[in-house]
C-alpha cells in the first residue's frame, strides 16, 4: 500500500533549555493564492511539533514570500521538531506550488518580563463548528497591550479578522465603525 501521508514542506528542530513559550516565524509563499478569488483563497498548512498536531496556518498573502508568526505554546526542556505540511483537505484546489523559504524559532524563556507573560497568556483561537465557512473570517492580525489597572496590570489581546461571513452589511460597518473588518478583544 503506498504511503499517502503528506510530505513535509519544512522541518525545523529547536532546543529548549528552560521552560519557555515558543514562537515559529515561517517565511512562505503560495504561487496562485489570492484571497478574493474562489478556488484560490489559501494554502492551509498543518503544523506538528514532535509528531503531534499543533495547529493550522492559512497562507493568504499571495505569491510573494511573507512572514507568518505563530505561537507554538509552552514547552519543557528538551529537543523538539516542528514539521510543516500542506493540508489538502483544507487548502483551496487552485493554489499552485506552496513553498517555505525559511523557518525561525524564537524560544522565550520563562521569566517575569512582559514578553514572556504575554506569550504565556495569549489566547488560542479555534473556529466553532458550523459558524464560518472554510475561507471566511480569517484572523489576519493580533497584538497585545498592557493596561494599568488599580490592581496591577491587564493584558488585553486584540484580533482583526476578515469579515466574509456577512452579519452586519458592509455599508453599515463603514458607517458605524469606519472599517469592514471584524475586531474582537480578548482579555488574559
């Protein structure tokens, strides 16, 4: 029986010397991807760490090499391997060649600074079943702010999504908010 498992586009090993949050910076391109054209929206990559599923990443920035930063989560001391492969079940049919030019790994060691705390409390985004289509409401930008409060500090995470699923009509979004994207706040 032939092996039908997808071949990795890239693998990257990394070492963790102390408990840490790990961020991967994937430089990738999709030859024919264009978010606005049905059947060519995005190549969807499956990320595995140490052979276990981590997450999916949609390459939606077209044919130019682009940087995609993804949180891999908390890891203990040891040697680890990130594998990245195209997921044909989730990718659009007309994507053409998908390539990864480089994968960098940033290991943020556990300490009391804001970078580590923000990474350790970053929300995990999952689409709920039957809420959006395969190529709708893609998270395109996420950031955090540290806000002083009377009890210390609050970490506030914001996510901007594309907004293809409808809901509020585009003209009403522009009139009310001055934008057509969906922005959500998440508190850590």
